[in-house]
C-alpha cells in the first residue's frame, strides 16, 4: 500500500509521542526512587530531622521530575500541536 | 489482504514460531540471572558458616525454584505457540501470537531477576543468624511470591492473546493494538518484578539483623512491594483496553502506529517507576529493621517518595490512553 507523506508524518508523531513519554519515564522513576531510599536512610540515622529530610527529598525529587515533565510536554506537543 | 506476499497460514505459523522463540529466549534471561545470583550468595554464605550448609542449601533451592517459575511460564507459552492448532489464520492471529510470545518473554525478565535477590540475600542472612533460619526462609518465600505477580500478569495476557478469536476482524488497526497490548504488560513487568525483589532482599537481611522486628519489616516490605507492583497493573490495564476494545477498520498508517505506540509508551514508562519504587522500599525496609521505633515515620516517607516516583508511570498511562481514545 502506498503511504502518503502527511500520513507518514502523523504516524511518526504518534510513535514519537509514545517513545518520548515511555523512555522519558525511566530515568525520573529510578532517580526519584533512589532519592527516597536515601531519605529513608537519613531518617533512620537522624529521626529528629524528619521534617527537613522530607522537604529536602521532595525538592530533589521535584527537580528529577522535571525531565519526566519535559517528556510529557514533548509527547503532548507531538500529539496535539505538530 | 496478505502481508509480505505470504498466505495466511504461513504468516500465522511464522509468527507463532517467532513468538515462541521470543517467549523462551527472553524469558530465560531473568530466571537464569536471578538463580545465578542466588547460588553465588549461597556459596558466600556457606564459606562464612559451613556448619549451616544444610539450611543454606535448602533455602537456596527453594528460592531458586520460585525464581524459576517465571521461566516455566515462558516455557509453557512457548510450547503452546509451537504446537497449538491455528483455527483462524490471518494477519490478526499472527499479530496476536507474536504479541503473546513477546509479552511472556519480556514479562519473565523482571520477576526472574527480582526473585533471585531475596533468595540470595536470605542465604547470607541465614549464615549471619542461623537461629532464625525458619523465619528468614518464610519471609523470603512471601517476598519472592509477590515478585512473581508481574510474570503472572504477563502469562494471563499471553494466554488471552493465544486464545483470542481473530475471525472476521479487520486486519488493521486491531493487529497493531494486539502487539501493543503484549508490549505494554510485558515491558512494564520488568520494573515491577525487579523492584519487588529489591524490597524483599532488604527484608531478609533485616530479619537476620533484628529478628524481633520481623513483623514490622515484613509489613513494610509488603506495602512497598504492593506500590512497586502498580506500574505493572497500569500495564495490564492498558493491555486490556487494547485487547478488548473494538477499533473501527482503518488502513491508515497512523491509526495502527498510534495503538502500537500506546502499548510501547506504557510498557517502557512502567520500567523506571517499578525499579524506583523498589529502591525506596528497600531503603525503608532496611531502616525499619534498624530503627523499628521509627517505623511509622519511615513508612510515611516511603509512601510519599514512592508516590512521587510513581508520577511518571501515571504520565505514561495518560499518554497511552490519549493515544488510544483521543488521537
């Protein structure tokens, strides 16, 4: 079957959206998990600072999350804008 | 409509053989690696405490047997693929059989490696604290059993794909949706299986370090593992939608690629959060064993941390569902 140029572009955009979010989710998932594991360790060693440690963990995770959000933005751009 | 100039039966048979090979080839990776890890730790444990070699070897074999189950699922699916009767050959059936093989093959990797981790670390734990070897083995069994869940999800999806009737369904985009369904559960199982194993491994060490904290350690492990299984549940959900929704016939390339992409997105997107949640649970379990008086704080922090790590799997699910229902 012959595939038109516009159809190929649309298909590529859809595949790209899936790959962008799928692959982009791996890093933040692992990284944020690591941050939380170390935060558990830190609370175990110094339970009095639980509040500060939770805050620090969340700030660190928020930064790690940013790449996941970039992936989401690119995926949504590919789906709805391009 | 034919594909690659092959007649329907040849195409379907080819897909079944490739699927069978993928199921067993990929499915052997996890169990072999996990059991090798277990055996290496058992050797180390026996070197440290040779008078308890009997307990350690028994524990190693029980753990390896559970880790093996993931590859036995693969073997069953591979044999079914090689010898099943194909009643309704065609492009849809071919896609369905290939997807079944891929789903089981990928789905067995995480559970195999994951179950090997607690099995190995429990051998070391017995060498350290032989007096509670029974409790350590029990804890290891619970932990490894939970690790098998993603492989069981993969087997369920593979069996549905194997026996799904394909008669009278338009080839496209349904065949792409079925391959997406296989990839979604199969790939997402990798992270959850491995992550669950990390949590279970730490709990075996924890029981050996402080046997009186067993209840708190096992509870934290189970909660942590349950959260780590979520990405594979998302994978299963997307697979079910892709398998059971009827898609209007369309030969447009974008319709097929969109559904395949939905499966890939959820499958790949589930890997990272599964492993990350497992890491978090591992850290929490390890420290509950050392500071059991703060187990409530640790559990709370673990859940908050896991929830954040889970968010990317949720993004992947959202993009998958948009690809299925909106675009």
